[in-house]
């Protein structure tokens, strides 16, 4: 990923329209981690939009749940990268019910595997 897991915090948030992947540097003065996060998430959003989910498969040594449907429904899913104060966010949205379920399955798996402690329930955040 290009940045240290020890110096950063991941969050996987389930939303009614999809969800988000958020990563932040733990130290606000750690601009190196912040910039690496931004570069990684921006690239990840571009890859996901093309149906390329190789990065999560490499990190987790398996294909995460939801990926196959997310590939099939690529045209129905939008991936929007944005910068945050200490890192970045990829907001994933869809209006397709099957794609939405796949996104939620994918994010729940990520949250559990990364042991983030994030809620596995859908949020209005």
C-alpha cells in the first residue's frame, strides 16, 4: 500500500448508498503518511472503477466477498476519491440493489479483516 499500518488508521463505513474506505495518518504532522495514503486511495479508486480488485486480493490473500458482483456491476458503481485532513476517502456509491449488497459485503469483510472495530451496520454518516 505504500504506507505503514502502524502509523495510520483504516475505517470502512457502510452507507445507505454504498460506503466508504477512509485512511488517516495517526499523527497530524506525518505528512509523508498522509501523502502516501492520498496517492494510494486515489489509485485504488481508479483501479476499482475499472473492475480491478487485485490490491485487496493481495493484501488479504483471498478474494474478498462482494468483489465478483462489484466487477460485474462496475458500470453501476461510482468510486469518488477525496482528500481528508490527515489522509483520504474513497466514497463508493450505487443505485443498484445487488451492487449495494456486494459493496456492503466487501466493506464488512475489510472491517473484520483489518480489525477496525467499525460498525458492521449501515450508517447515515
